[in-house]
């Protein structure tokens, strides 16, 4: 039984050997890696390089856009909300620097809190510069009726 399995194995081997032989020469052909595998590997490397270059270009473009903006830093002694040019309100934390990037030019900044008067500022933002607003919030004053 063992000898028959060896014969089958030898037979398979000899068939494989004859399939790999070049009919013109007596030496067996060397198996070359399939071109599809090489092509797909090179294609994948090219795609990854292009993706990486696209990400690098995007981050460089974002950096340029950020560099062309100015920054308004708002400091207050209370928590408040800031709106820029009538846009959506943004939270301001008390006792901290609150940076907000803005495009260069004139902007209207409003700082509101329900217990304090609304403060409005017209600021001129310049590219690559920071403008610090130290805002002192004034408490609301109730009207007092004097009936003398």
C-alpha cells in the first residue's frame, strides 16, 4: 500500500515536471511570479502614494487657510456667549483665553449673558494676528421708580 502511494506521488510529480518543461529545451522552466500579482502590488502602492499626497495637500491647504486668518481672543470674568457677525453663538469660559479664528476684515462681536448687559465691539481683524478683548461684563440695572 505504501508503494502504491509512492508511485502515485511519483506519477504526479512527473506530470508536474513535464508540464513545467519547455518543449524546446530539456531544462525545466522556472516559475515566474504571476504578472497580475506584481501589477496589483504596484497599483496598490501607487494608490496609497496618491492618497497620502492628497492628504498632505489637504493639510497644507488647511494650514494656509488658517495662516491667512486672524484670531480674536476673548477674556471675561463670567461665562457668556459670543456671536460674530450675527452668526451662531459660541460658548466663552470664564477666566480662560477663548480663541476664535476669523477672516481678515471688520467684524461685529457681541457678548451676551442673561444677568449682564450685552457688550458689542467692532473689531478689525488682520491676517496672522491675534486681537485680545478683555471684556468686563456690567450687571443689569433695574429701573427704580421715584414717586416724590
